[in-house]
């Protein structure tokens, strides 16, 4: 799923290197060790398990597709709409064409 997210041109090189390491694990470079430790600590502190990480990555992918959709030509628009439908299906959400109207996510439990 991480592989589907394209790194931005403004992504710092250390973040790009971390992404590559997560995609193809092996012995990390010295510069990655503190980043991996920070990532592990943040995941533990914020309670990010594998299912939560998947949901967060799907949200990122959905935002990426929506941004591209805003400027896409007609042919690409159809492809992107299909990708959005797949992402929503992976997230367990009905599609907009079936009456789905997304609401902003709230961290407030009320």
C-alpha cells in the first residue's frame, strides 16, 4: 500500500530513504536508525497498529487521487474515479454514486 503513494518532489531525502527502507527492508543506514526509532515510538504512543496504519495510508492515497482528479483530462478522470471507488471499497465505505457523502473525520469522541 505504501508503494502506491508517490513521494513528493518536496519530500526530504531522509524521508524518501525511510520510505524505500520500509518498502524493501534490510539493514538500515545509520541515518535511518533514529527515524525508525521515532516512527516506532510514535506508533506506540498514538496506538497505531497495522489496521490503523492501513486506514491512514488509504486516506493519504485517497487525498492524492482527489488532488490529481481536480486537473485530470477526461480519460484520466475515469481511471482516477475507478481508483477512488477501489480505495473506498478497501476502507469499507460505500461509493458516492451509491449515496455516500463523506464527512470530515473528527478526533473528538463526542
